[in-house]
C-alpha cells in the first residue's frame, strides 16, 4: 500500500529546519559544558582560550536559532546560514580549544577557515534579510 504524499509531506532535502535546530542545540550545549570545564581547569592561558572559544561557539549556536526566525519571516535564503555558522564554529573554536596545547600551520588554517565560515554565515543573513516579509525566495 502506497502512502499518499499529500498526507505525509516529506522535508525538502536532508538539511531541514529540524536538523539545523538540533545541530544548533547540540553545539550550544557543548559550548556550555566546555565553558564550565574551561573555567574550572588549570592555567590562565588555557582558561582564556576556552572561555573565548565557548562564547563564540555559544553565540553562533544561538544565531542558528535566529536563522529559523528569519526563515519564518519569509527569508528562505537564511536556511544556508546555519551550515556556515556551525562549520565556522567547529573550525575556529576547535583551533582555539587546541591553542594552549598545539600551535602550528593546521591550527592557524583552521582558525582562518572558521573565521571565513562565520563571516559567510553573517553575509547570508544580511542578504536574506532583504526578503523578510516580501515573500521572495
């Protein structure tokens, strides 16, 4: 027996709003755990790097939730921003988490790639904001 697709609509593609929200929630939760652990751990340098990375990660996790608000207001292009925010957070914050222990070309490259990803996410939101409440795709 075939299932009528009108009764059970399928999401458009793998990267649905539900998946972005779940990824953002996981990222925010991880940022809080790392932030707390970093504040309770050893050296001042390590604590500063951990605190900065956790704050950046948490802020951009919350921005993923903000992207959903953009989409609800008609800015459908904002659906691309969470990917940039989450990937950028992974690379930039990952390089900051490792900074007290490892400094090298890979750490620097990851930081640069992550920064570019975060900036790209913000640019996507800026462009998407132009179609809020217009009904443009």
